[in-house]
C-alpha cells in the first residue's frame, strides 16, 4: 500500500483526504438522518461544478478504488451505501455524472446493495452486479430526493 501512496499525485491525495473525512461522517449521519436528506445535501454541495461527459471510466474507477481501499483500512464500519455515497459525491465534484443505483437480492431475508454507474457502466463494483441484485427500475436522482425533504 505504501508504494501506491508514494505514486499518488495531487488529485489522488485530494480524493483520499476527502474520503477520509466523508466516510466516517456518512457512517454517523446515516444512523441519524434519512438517506434522502443526506444525498440531497451532498447533491447541493456538489452542484457548483458543471457536468462534463468527456471523462473516461478509468479515472472514475480510480476514485472508486481509492475510496474502497480506504474503507477496508479504517476502524469504523463502511458498507456499500457509505462507499457508494462517498464515490458518488467525489465523482460529482470532479464533473462526472454518476448515478446511484440500488438493488435487492430476493433471498430470505432479502439483501440490498448500492453501487455507482456512469452511462450504464458499473464504476465501484463488479460489472455484472445488476444480474446478482435486481436493480430498482429507475435510478434515484438528487432532484427526486429533494422532493422528499419538503
């Protein structure tokens, strides 16, 4: 891991620093505040950047890998929702247009999962995750979430 950190550029360090702050904050917030409200606030804080479609998926996956690596090495719980929200926010701040997806595996009891897609490509999970977890029919957009807060 240390060899990878040495090769980090300024942008990678910024992602790491933001994720260090955001992952534990989301862990605490999501215990006290509804997901809709948290994502609505994160969307508002990341709206200042204009969207651009000329980003490649490799750059987005690099952000995701940094978040995942950090989540595995922290002392607090970090589930797929924490990692996906963090990745979603960091990608929006970098002018990507990510979509937060949720799915269910109809086991007994059912299990739920969250992941990020950009232009129908899975960014922070295995490419076939939608065949394992049945995705909800439509992605939840921040503007829809804002309606719940009213």
